[in-house]
């Protein structure tokens, strides 16, 4: 039937007669149909409330308003407090380099409360401790009451262990997952009606970048997924980091869903991006916010050599985390369509590609409406700084 047609015509005609159910269920079909929702970008030079709150408010309005999303609902906000509070880049405050800034947390809480949120939980798996998050942020020289008092009914929850619940919540990955079919998590991730990922814009030594999706790697409690996790049952208290997920040297506690394939690659550049996508599939993000008024280049924290304090002066927010992270990559000077072997994914698979293949959202900037400041005007050249670091390392090694 297609004997005399060109290869391009053959492909077009073949695609036209493919069964719709097969195409929709394939990786190609899921990527083509992946959601494309608006993303807002704003320039914000300082963390002063007089500039920050109006900037965030405009962004949320550009996304359709917070009221329709949160009014009368319980909201969980996953912040990023990666590493010990003793890790510092020079003498810079932690919130200027690798922690989500408390002013952005408080401003977001305030605006959620003003939009009618019934209850707001600020969530983080504090490093290797069952202490209240309030105690952790006090060690970072924050005043927790600035966040707790930003709206009615605000509370912190350390999600690195069982906490106040009687059992862990099991959240399954609707697509079956890349590495894990599901996760046992702190109850707060199941109890919230709306889930917000409030992240810092950074590069990452293992995953290339850490934005709204990578922020969710910290959903996993160390009592089950940490180096000190129990074997049959979760440990009572969290101990250590999540090296088991990075390297796959052991399984989670047997009480939780095991890996789908214990013979899959044990490489962190393979495992971490897939675990992130599985987590975002199991616990969908309704609002992604990535702040970079001030941040660092070179890695996710001061423990990564070569980090530098920078001031991009930008915030990005969206209703889909893949779309939001794609715009963030554009702002950082990276190509969101990049794959393994191309910056910033030189040694890892692209979390964005895997998420797009799973149907979670498109990474194609041509399909994403950007409101507010255009990407080209908001750009801060993380990519150029990365090239310069690598060139300098080559010169020094030579």
C-alpha cells in the first residue's frame, strides 16, 4: 500500500493508523500528550517583603490565582533545608546559598493564608534528626515564628520519620514507576489536599540540577530509606542520609515497597533521576516555586567543591513541576531538551526527560506559556559559569 511513498510519508501514514490506545500508552504518546501549563517568571532583587510579596502575588495571579487552588484546603509545603546547619559557603547565611529563604517561605505562607488555605504545613525531612523543624531553623539563625505567624493555622512537620502519626502513608506511582512502585512516607504528604514544592535554584552534583522536582527527593524518610534504616521495619529515629537510594547498596525496610528490579544499574546518575520522577508521580506537585534571589553555583551545597555565591534575582512558579523546571533551566542558560552527556546532565540522566516520558509534563519551551518576565530577560548564566569552572579544572590538572 505504501510501496511508492517516501520514508516521511510512510511514517506519517503509519502514525495515522496506529491504534489510539497503543499510542497513548507508549512513551512517545505520553511525552506528546504531557501537560503544558503556564509558568510565571519575576525579577526580584531582594528578600524585602515590600518587593517579595508583591512579586509572588503577581506571579500567582498570572497563574490564575491561588484561591481556586487552596481555598478551604490543607496545603503541604516541602521546603529545602539540605544538609547540616553547620555547612556554610564562606560566611554566607545558609538561606543565601542552599536553603530555601525564610522570607520566601513566610511570603508564600502569607499569600496561601490570604487565599483561604484552611491549614498550612511546612514540611522537611531534617537531616539525620527527629527534632522539630523549629529547632533546626533556630540553629540556622531563623525565627520560626516569622513563618508560623504568617497565616492562621500554620505548623511545621519533620517528615524524616513517623512523627505524630500511627503509621506511614503508602503512596503508589500510577504508572508503575521506574525504580520504585510506591513509597512509604510521613502522613503529611498524604493528608494535604494541595502540595507545594518550594525549592532553591541550584545545580546538583548527582542529578545535574535541583529544582522543584529534585526537592522531592527529601520526601523519603531516612527511617526507611536512609543509611541507618531498619531492615524489617523502619527504625524509630532517622540516622544518616539516603545513600541507599543513591547507590542501591541495600533495599528499603522490608515493610515498604521494594525496588522493581534489584539488578538495575547501581549508578546514582541513573537511580536518583528515576527515584525523583517516581516520587513526583506518587505525590503530585500542584504548585512549584523555585527561588533564586540569591543562591550558589557549582552544586547543591557547600560540601561540593567550587561553589560560589551569586545573585540571579529571579523567582519562577508554575502549576506543573516539569514545565516549571524546564523554564528554570532556560533561565539558568541550559537547554531543557538536553539529555545525558550534555550539560548539566554530563554524568546523569535527565530528570525532565524521564518525567516527560512518564507523561508528567512537557519540557519543550515551545509548548509552555511564560508569563511575566521573558526567559531571555531573566537569564543568569549558570551554564557559562559551569563551562568556565570545567575549563579552569582542566587547566589546573594539565
